[in-house]
């Protein structure tokens, strides 16, 4: 085995599944929250420094492919994902298939009342633990800011 192959195997052996999650309550009906999440391209309006586009002929449901670029100008990260589970208005699962971001993600909605929804977001990110610990605080803050923006948008449009 050559040195490059050894380095690749060593690098892969350091990869771990890292979990990050958060929840928030949105004072809006579950269907309204689902519609905002399922409109992939409109996520660009509330996701911090992110532009989202559907890259497949399938626009919603299992098989939908999405590209989300997060950054400023040309400096940032492209996240390619495909919807793997679709159960409106409660659950959407994706698999991240990009060169940098790999793993799975989930949106899960629970109706608390007819006018209130809990939104649980989670990610299982495949990365070396040290790298994940380095990026996790920024990722957590960015997602928290984005989900708070979604909540404001939905609650203001009552």
C-alpha cells in the first residue's frame, strides 16, 4: 500500500458521527411551518448567509436534490443534500452528499396546539472530532439565528 492510500485510510478512521440538535417553539400552525420548510428556495430568506436551490426535477418529497451555499461572495461551503424521507407535515430527512459536508439531517415538527409548533432540527455530521468541535459553536449559533429568523417571519405573517 502506498503512502497516499495509508493517509486516506488513517483519515477515514478518524471520522466520527457528531450530533448537533436544537428545538424551538413557533407560534404558528404545523402546516404553515411545514410549508415554509418545504419551500426550499425560500429558505434563503431566513437561513443566515445561505442561498438554497433545488437541483433536481423533483421539487418536493423523496429524491429532491438541494444545493445550499453558505458564505459571503465566493468564500463559503456548498452543501449538497437529497431528501430521503418525507412525511408532511411532520418529518423530513436528508442525506448530505457533498465533498465537505457528509451525514444526515432531520426536520421534525410537532403540533403543540392548533396554533403552536415545536421544531426539532438535528444533524449527524461525519467529520473528525477535532474539526467538528472547532466548527460546532459557529454552526450552532448560525442555525439558532436562522431558526429564530424563521420563527419571526412566520409569527409576523399571522
